């Protein structure tokens, strides 16, 4: 088991550089022929969960997302579509207690619960809440759109979409134009040293 590299958690540029290393080592694969969640075929894959389910990777991702959220002080809750958003929402919420941002977490199911209240959203999301939609990887924006629709139906207002990585897919141009999308890393960043 490799020993984690200790990186200053007060220097965003050092945290981002280490996160980029982790994504390149663990999450990025090229020379493939796969079908993505969007239904599109691709020759490369960014498996964000290889980073967001790792202690160091999740810690860095959550801290950098909290840093981005400093630009959105009205945001009171973070979450997104299960499964990609689950570790992100939990980690960002937990660390927000330390930073004083005190953000609540919510999760959007892919389908309404088939028992109990039949809810589509888990967590305390109230009408009027301003929220950040979290995502591990953006391809077309489809997963984030589902979360945005559920949140909007609940009366909350999504003010930013925050993702670990953006595949820079042309099919997401409309999504990026419609919503305020911020990503910690882009495909260009990830391929920088790999192809450069």
C-alpha cells in the first residue's frame, strides 16, 4: 500500500497539483472503447470514484470544493445525483463544519423511493435553499441536470454546479452555457503531462 503524500491543506495550488496526480494515477484511462453513463462511446474514461472513494483523494476534493464555495456564501446545502455525488456531499458537509460554512447535504435518488414517503431527495432541503450541485465527472451534464430538476421541483435554487473533472465534451456546451459550472480539473489538465 503506497504511503500518502502529505500536502498542505492550506495551499489550494498544492492541493490541486496533488489531486491532479491522483486523478492521472488512479482515475484516467486512455485507449479504451467504452460506453459512458450518457450512452456515448469513448476512447478514454475518468472514473472519479477512484479518487472520491480514496481517503486522500476525497479529502483534497472536498477541501478544494469548499474553497470554490467561498465564492457562493448564500449556498446552504450541497448534493447531487446518487452515486457520484454521495461521497462528495458527505465529505464537503463534514469539512464545512470545521470551516464554519456549515453546509447541509442532500442526495437525489435516480428514482423515487418505492416505500415510506416515496421521496426523491434525501436530506433536509427546504424551499428557498440555495444549493450547489456536486458531481464527480461531467460529460454531457445529464446527471447534474437530473439533480437540478429534482432540487428545483423541491423549491430550492441551484446556484452552481461543482465537479471534480470536466471531460470537456462538446455535448456539454449547452449545459455549461445554461448553468454556472465550475470544475477542479479539466481533461486538458489531466492530459497535460500524459500527452504533453
